[in-house]
C-alpha cells in the first residue's frame, strides 16, 4: 500500500510557503491539495437524494423525448405544403392527442389537430400554433411566415440514450429529481453524508441554560457552526464545550477522529498559556499551518488527526464565521465528493473611507444596497471587532480587502461577497 502523503510534503511543494503567516490564497491552495473526497457510496430513492452528492454518472437509458412531438397546441403540417408569401389552405384529417399515436400518415395538402406533447403524425414536420390559424369547416387556413420545423421537439433533443444525464460530483437539485424521474430511474448512487465533529474550547464558556459566573460567556460558536454545517447537509457530531486542559482536549480529539471525517473546533489555537491545541496536535496528528495573514481570523490551524481532517478556528465569533466561509466550507464540500462552486464577488461602491494595511486580507461586515444611481453601495456595519457578533447579524455581505490592497477612498469600488446561500 502506498504510504500516505504528509502535510509537510504537500506544503513543501508550494513555493514561498511560510507556515507562520500564510496568505489567504496560499492557505486555500494547501487545503485544496490535501483534501480528497471520502469514497463511500450508498444507493437511495430519488426522493431521498435531494442535496446529496451523486457518486457515479447517471447514464440515460432512453431518449428524451422518446418521439418527435409537438411543443404547442396547434396544427401539424408538412412544411413542403406551406406557401412562403400567401395563405395555405389544408384539409383536416384528424386529431393527435398526447399519449396516443395518430393512426396514419399525413399526405400532401392535409393537416392534423395536435395537442402539446402529442407524437408528431407521420409525414408532418412543423406545428403552427392554433392562435394564428383560421378554421373553415373541415379545412384550415395557415398564414404565410411559418418556419419549417417550428414548435416541434425532436426525439432525444433533451437526453440521448447511452449518454450521461448527470455527472458524478453533482449536488442533486429539485430539477435533477424531475430529470431522473423522466428517465424512469428510481434510485441513484450517492456519496455517504460527511460526518463532522465540532466543539468549542474554553473554561469561560457556558451552555445555554447554565448560570453565568463572573467572567463567563455563553457559547455562541457551536450554534453558528451548527447552522453553517447544517446548511452543508453533513451529519453532525456535537462534542459540546471542552475544558482548557490537555487531557480533555486530547480525549475530544481522539473521539472526534474515530467518529468523524472532519473536526472543527473553535478557540484554543492561539499562543496563550491555556491553549493546549498545539501540544495535543504534536502528539496526535500533524498541522500544516497555525496562522493566516488575514483579519479577522489570524489564528487558524489546518491539519489531520488520524484519518480526520482538522480545522482549528479562532475563538472570536466573527472570526469563526469568516474562517469557516473561506476555508472550511469549500474543504467540506470537496470532502463530500462535490466540486465547490466559486464564491462570486460583486463590485460595490464604498460608502466612506476604509483603513487597510497591506500584507493581509481583511473582511469587513457590510450592508449592500443599490444607490440612487443604481450602483451597489457597501456600508460597513459599525465596529469591526472580531467579537462583535451583532455586526455580522446585521450585515448581508463581506467586503473583501485583498492582501496587497491599502486604504480605500470614499466612493471607491470594492469586492463584496453576499451572504445569501453561504452562511
């Protein structure tokens, strides 16, 4: 069996990689190189497949549609009968309904009343919509200007038998369920749901319902992590609050690594005297980096404990959400077997001046709204301290100030990433 590649070997392939201050793009590159999908497949009924990751290509067993058919209610005709510059009079020889094949071929000068979805009568290649046709007893009058082949769906134009209808790695959406049903497919192979263990660290943390002693705070990070992980459709393993002790942290890490594919912790990854994560990780696993050149979220660890990937997030609530969005989210999507979709940034006009020091990436909470002239505007939501969770709740986007960027002038365009669908 091939020996497992170590994190040190992976990051050594990244030029100018400094684990003491990793730029955002280099950190994302290191994680992407390291993380590979969990390969475990199960079959589920298509009604249970929504938001699951397709594990194998789905090959269409049939042509869709199975026959040439009418896309509209109207009249099936032969385009060769239609006059280019004058009305065309045709004899009506019957009606074709959806689900019932028309009895016989259509000859020259004849037309068939046709319903949407009906198989095209033999000999006909064009459908004229009923609104433009004039009926005169057993004949119809078709106006000029019709195009050969109009309003006709061709056999297999949607899907062709033997070709992939859906590709492996796709996150199955409602439209895909309909597509699978249209092929007569009742079950599909999907990746097993990813299992993610998460916990908070700190003696000062209290769970909801417990009294707050002096200097203590309620643990909010587990709830934001719960929300963000739930949106990814993973199975959750909530390990609660872990005290600031080597023994407790080691026990939590071992339990998480045995029961989950990934571990997400908050707090305990800085250099304080009571932060034992580094010591425990030295014994149990390996870490590629501990700090990222960003704000908020500088202290962040990425590594591995046994077969589980480890993401050690900061303790401050906003930093937890920002680091999750830009590092953990895509990694978990990739682990699940799907391909992360690019996070699309909008261009918005800054309302007010923003201070920024080059040499790190900064993410500022903002509200994005259209200005009076229709141009999007970004207005920062007050204090940008990484512990001010209210500013994250009030915001609808993050303004991204890039690594080499300096101060932003009032009215200058900036990149902004909307929260919708992300966090």
